[in-house]
C-alpha cells in the first residue's frame, strides 16, 4: 500500500511516499480502506520536531490522523463494526497514520460516518470536532454564556463557532474582512478584524476563551474574561497537569511548570483559570457529533481538496495559514 512517511525531524524534515505492507489488525482494531484524510495544522508542525517530547510517534512514521473510509477487516474482539461499514475516526497520538491507503484503527476511536456526508466531508471533521467538543466540556460552556474563539475562519474555528451556537452560547471571533461573512454565517455575533482592531480592547466579561492562536495573543485573551472565567488553550503553553496526565518524569514536569508559569500568574491576577487541552480520540463522542450533523445542527467547512499525490502541496497550502475551514486529501474517489 502507498503511504506518506516521515523519516526524520527538523528544518529539512524528509517526507516521502513509500510502499508499505498493509497493517495487521489487533484483536480490538478494524482495518479501514481510507477514502479521504483530513489535514490539521499539527501535521505541519510534527515534522519540525516541536511535538517530539509530547507525542507517541516513532520514526519512520505514516503521517496524518483524521480519516474516513470503509471497514475491510475486523479483529476478533471488535463488536461495534463489521466489514462494509463506512466509518470516520481520529488516530491522533497513536503512532499510526491516516495518509495511507489502509489504516488500522482501534474500535474505540471510530464511529459510523455521518450518513449525510461524503467520505471527504467526514474526513475533515474528527480532530476539529473532537477538540471543540472536549474543550467546551472541559470549560462547561452553557447556554447564555459568552465565548471568544479567535481565528474563526480556520479549521477549529469554523466548527467551534457552530458548536458553541448549538450549545446556546454567544460567540465572538477574529478574522479578516474577507472571511467576516463566513464566520457570521456559522453563528459568530461579534466579528473583529484582527488586522485593524484589538480584540482585548473591544471584548470584556467573557465566560470562556478557546485558545486557538499562539504567543502573546493567548496572554491578551485573558483580559477579556470575567472573574471566574476560563481559558482553555489548544496551543500552549503546556502545563504541569498535562505532564501528570501523560505520566511524564519530574524533569518534564519542571519544564512545563516553567513554560506555563507566566500564564498561570496572569490568570491568577485576573481571577480566571488557565488550562491546556490536548485532544484525544473518542469514537463515542464522534457518534454524538455524527447525530448532530445528520440532524443539520452542524456541518463541515472545507476550503480545498487535493488528490493523494498532491499531499505535500496540500501541507504547504495549509502551512501558509490562509485556509477557510479544512484541507482534505482524497485517496480514492468518493462513491
């Protein structure tokens, strides 16, 4: 089978197509013929080595985490799926890859594909849908609250805005003038042009911030929260709670304590909480999301679709940071 393989980390990371044996499924896994794979920003960052201390990823490794396809084989302990089922899944942080003609997927990470979506549409969803779902559960976002979701036209933003509105929250976001109409159509009520306006001077009293951007913008986002509000960061800095969850050694705990110390102090001064969240695969949550999609409550937003042979071009396009919604790679034609 053909797969996109990362051979080494670094500035000149080597990504090549290779012919590999089909995965051999374990007792609790399904073998999926991959029809489409969704790309995420982390796919551009993994080759640099940025996530080497965090991810369970051994080289050489097949790239990608989001997929949709058809089950061709099921392990002897699999009870939720059978050959012929159309599924979608995230295999992020499992030392497995989705940018491959076949992928072995633990049954707990997969769900039946939303019936109303094509494989390409379904493949665009797992990471951004699970990230948004889990972050809002962590923050206990409720109807009537206000949530700030920066970068609303990106992959996570386009889904998180919809989910927040479904939950009954009021949404503010940042984007360019070009994308203002898009984020409004998804449910954003307060749209800020990040090129000409400072969100921290325009927003106040927010209950939740979903940290989708990096650097100083995360620190500024604390200023828009009310006392008791929560900032759930998806981009860091990583904190000690994450190191404990991953059962990391004392050195890594100390490193992450230092990395998050400033943010924790800023949060304490404002009487708000700071949490770092790292998405985890969850087929049960994908089932709930699929039901909402089939009931027309949520929908995917796709910017561009590339063929498998163009995956390196797709990653370059995503890396440029101008995608409106998701970028997807098709491995076989949608039936």
